[in-house]
C-alpha cells in the first residue's frame, strides 16, 4: 500500500516515518540514504510496523554541512534555525558564524538562543554576541532548566531546528517545550539510544498543529564546502552594500587593491573577526576547486 508521510527520526540508514496516525520503521529502496528528518516521503507499507521509503518530495529548504569528504544533512523543510549556545561548555564564536552563514545560504531565518542564563558567566558571553544583534539577528536569552517559554512565540507557525555544540541544552529545551504526549516519544527514542544522554539522531516533534521542532545531534564543526567562493560575501549582511564596488569585478576581498569590503573593514564598518572569516572561507573555497 502506497502512502505519504514525514520522516520524524533518522538513524543513519533507518528512518521513522509518520503517516497519518501511525509511525513506521523504514529503510529506503536501494542504496539511497540521503533522506533527513523533516523530509516528506512516499512509502510502501509492508505491515503495521514497517515500510519502505520510495522517494522524497521537493524540499522547501535543506540545512546541511559539508567538509572535504562528506555531506551531512541536518534537517529538511525548516523555516527557522535556533542556534543554541551557552557559556558552558566553552562556546565557539566561529561555529556560530558558520551556522549563520549556512542559514543565510539556505535562506532560513536564524535565531540565536543564549541558554543557561542562570550561570554568572553568561553576561560576558552576551556582550560578545551583541554585534550579531546589531547585524539584525534575533537573540533570546533563556534558562531551559527553568523553562523555555520565551521561545514559544518564535516557534509558532514554523518548523524549526535546534542546532549547536553538544551540551548547550538543545534536548533540555525540547523537553521543556513539548506537550506531555510528545515527551513520551522522546523517552522511547532514548531507550533506543541505550541510555546515552547525548542526542545521537535528529528527531521531529509536534509542538502544536502548525509548529514543529527538530532536535539535532550536537556538532563541533560546521563545514561550508558547499558554498562557492563568489557566494560567500553576500551571506554576510554587513557586506552586502559593498558588493559590486570593488575595483575588480571578481575581487576575492583578500590581496586586491581598492577592495570595497577591505576598505569598510579598515574604516571599522565590518568587524575584523568577520572579515577574516570571509577571507579564510574564500581561500578554502578556492583551494578546494
Ligand atoms: N545551568 C544550566 N544547565 C542547563 C540548562 N539547560 C541545560 N542544562 C544542562 O546542560 C547539560 C546538557 O544539556 P542537553 O540538553 O543534554 O544538551 P544538548 O545540547 O542536547 O547536548 P547534545 O545532545 O550532546 O547535543 C545538561 O546537564 C543539562 O541539565 C540551563 O538553563 N542552566
Ligand atoms: Zn573586494
């Protein structure tokens, strides 16, 4: 029997697909495994518990990371990315920047979540993040241990994904937001993880009829090899006004004379940290060719 459904868990080559009131344990037809949580798929139902994924529907969006060796899909069909950060464990500002760039490239609105606001070190981290608010990115401060209600209005009407380093509190946020019925699903998947506390697979939960949340495994790196050298500068909101104003139309914003972006950097209109990241990524993208 053929049906459509949505992937709500992905465990490497195994997927849980929700179709109507039921969920099915699925493998994919052939060798194809490039499916991800959030994908809408066609399935052939084998019995009450099992089905085979035949193919996926066009995605509205796809968030993924890519290094020189492989592509890692994070979530499909999301309209918001919540980058979860906290002062413990030690946060990486570069990872935040890379995630913001990936969000811009995928045309998905990012929101920065500063979790663990109960920890005294949070004030210093918030100071460091202020420039990102000035760039126009939304920032919300919460203590998920006490609750995550401040996120609810931002989640309403969206399919959202939580990304961030391991231990920043993504799962704690998910549990704080879930209605009781959905939280029980979380317990089942925890049992599948054989008691491990860290999230090993992405999981989609329904907050209400119009709002859905994907919790994803913690990441330490965010490869951006999928973004071409010429596309990079346009992903930095503060650089967009200068595009097309360099002396050379194919300026890489590194060594060239009369570079409008470097000029803006010298005049303090672009932060050194962001300009250096652009230059590093452009160099990597050119060398990878
Ligand atoms: N102090 C404090 N600790 C928190 C808060 N939120 C979460 N934690 C703790 O941070 C640790 C990691 O939380 P998780 O929710 O498992 O983090 P995660 O981001 O899902 O981690 P991974 O699954 O490894 O990606 C746990 O010990 C939580 O209890 C908070 O608001 N304040
Ligand atoms: Zn330039």
